[in-house]
């Protein structure tokens, strides 16, 4: 199982195993990463699961889709490596992925 490390805005670190085919958001929720709110449950309609993908990992994760980009336009603390964690599917290639959460999840 791939391992994902979530670094919350307060410095809390969660290194967890992720199920292939799940999303980075689902993995966060299953492992009590409190700064992933996910109000819409992963339907790409709220931007409350924003993460900043570690720069080293961004080429592996890839850029957001046009739909995701629209949601990012309404989010807080967006950076060039920001993604919605509900839109990142876990694959073996993401073993070691590092993401950081912003201080505020909202629109």
C-alpha cells in the first residue's frame, strides 16, 4: 500500500497507508486528518479538501482538471501546487506523497 504524509498547518504529521483506487481525501478522512474538511464528500463542488502538493511530487500528481481549476479559483491559500485532494486518485506511483494543508478550508 502506498504511504501518504499529510502535514497539517499546525505542524501535526500523519504518515498513513492509502488504499489503491481511493482518493487522497478519502484516505485523510479515514485517518483523522482534521484539516481536510471535505464538505461535499468528494464531488469537487466545495474546495474544502485543498492540499498543497510537495513540489517534488507535483509532476507525479499532475495538474488539476478544468473543473477542479474552477473550484480552486474560489479557494483560500491557493498556491501553484494546490490540488483538491478529492481529485487525486491513489496509485502505486504516489508511494511517499507529501501534502500540506492550509490553515483554513473554505470558499
